[in-house]
């Protein structure tokens, strides 16, 4: 089977559907068609199945098994020549629904919201290969183009893991958001607490903000549409109730035994060391990003030597760098953020920025902020 194909995306109007359309077009060289079940004027599911070789279901979790069921009926024997893929946050139900068709079947779960980057490099992709034979070369090419850290598992294992990795994490932060929205009100609201932050609070608040900024249906689906979630929530409720009981009783010894020593023994020294080191790294990163005198520069040319040319400007002005971080703007443009051992004086900073712009090495992104008082 060829490494390229005609791809039809069911749910193409959604955020992931739009990202996938760009990905398959630009990274895989595929011709892409879209179908939005919520738009009666859009291409129909029947038309998509008739004209496309690869069918990707990128719809809300609750709607996906039903849409797949409709596709099974509409495609009939034609599906035997097709590859069907779903990208929902649960796997058992959609994979089982796709297996009812004679199509080859692949369940995928990118462990990230649609990225601003063109691939999933640095992100985890969970893969459930239910039935892959003739489409093997295409699937392998897909993995290569996605550039993700791939984890293979079966659909049932996936859903049990997601009850802990996603549902439990979201439940904790949603509960925190509810507490903050109530108890922090008299202190000025959650935003008023930010200047008092620890690294832990900053990360937890960022996670709560991330969920609250997202599509409620996505987070509802993760909680409501995975049968493995309810026992996890029961366990979380019991643990919080037990902690409340011990605090009310003033039993510090039981707290240390049950909430510190017992999990510590299960986690193991290796996992605890790994996680603690990761937390410290994030702390250093947040400190660098909070540096008030930092300078952000977009490098328009993605080519070898671009960063070196930029660093030569800093060297020419005798400005010593403390850290360099690359990230993406909200629009998706890659930029580098530089912090300094000793912030350059205003005249040196202006000259530095002027040289970067004049030599067309890059575009300074934060000079407006700098002109308003940043050192």
C-alpha cells in the first residue's frame, strides 16, 4: 500500500480536525477532505467514505461510536480497502466500533491538545494497532511524520491508564479551581494569589487555567465516557475524606504513615528521584521565563547558523547570557527568549535590538514591553 493516500476527516471543523488536515496535507502529501457532522451543508459521511482511502474520526468522545456505526453501515464492503483511524481520548469503544467494519483499524491518542507545531515532536502518542496489514507502510510513514514518542498498548489498558493519567489529574484540578473560586474570592480572586506563588501553586494554577480555557465537552468526555473513571473518583474522594479526618483529629503520625510513607514505598526511590528532578527543572525554567529583563527574538529563517549569527550580536555588544529558551508564540511562531547575567543598560539594549533588526537576523518581539519600563 502506498505511503500517501486520500484522507477523509470526520470532525474536520474541530480543533484537532483542522490540525490533522494541515498535517496530512503538508507532512504526508495527502489529499484531504473534511466532513463536519454538525454542519448539514458540509460533505456527507457517505461522500467521504466513497472517495477516501483513509478515514479519520476526530469527533467528540460521546459521538464517535455512533458516527463509526453509521460509517460501518454506509461503507459496507468498500471498507475492506480502507484504513480507519480514531483520535479520541478513550479507545475501547471506538476501536471496537471500527472493528465491526472490514477496514484495517488503528486507534490513536495524542497526549496533547492540537499543538502549534507541525508535528507531535516531544509529545506522547498512544497507539492501539487493532488490525494493520496492507496499510502497514502508510501507518509506519504516519508514525515517522508525527515524530512523537509512541507507546503501544491495547484499548482496554489505554482506558484504565487514562482514568489515572487524565481523569484523576483533571478531577483534582477542577476541585482546586472550585475551591479557589469560592475561598479566594475574599482575597481578590485566584489572580491575586499569583504574586504569592510557589512553583507548585503556579503549576497547579496553570493546569486549572488550561482546563477552564478549553472545550468543556472534551473534559466532560474524559470523565463521563470512560467506564474506568468512576472507581478512580471514588478512591480520590475516600483519600481526601481520610486526610480531612486526620487533620481534624490532629493525627500527624497517621498522616505521615498513610500519606507519605506508604506511597513512598510504592513509588520507589527511582521514580521519586526522577520526578523530583523534573520538578526542580521546571522550577528553574519558570524562574528563567519570569526574568523581567529577558528579550524575545523570532528567527524567520529556519536554517543552520541562524542562532549562531544572533549570538554573535550579543557577543559584539559584550552582553553575557544566563539562559536561552525556545518556544512558540500564540500564533505558532518559534522564538528564542534570552535572559542575562547582568541586564544591559537601556542604551546597549536599544543598540543590540537595532543590530538584530538591521542585519535581518531576527525580529525582536518584546520591545514594546521594554519601552514601557522593562530594564
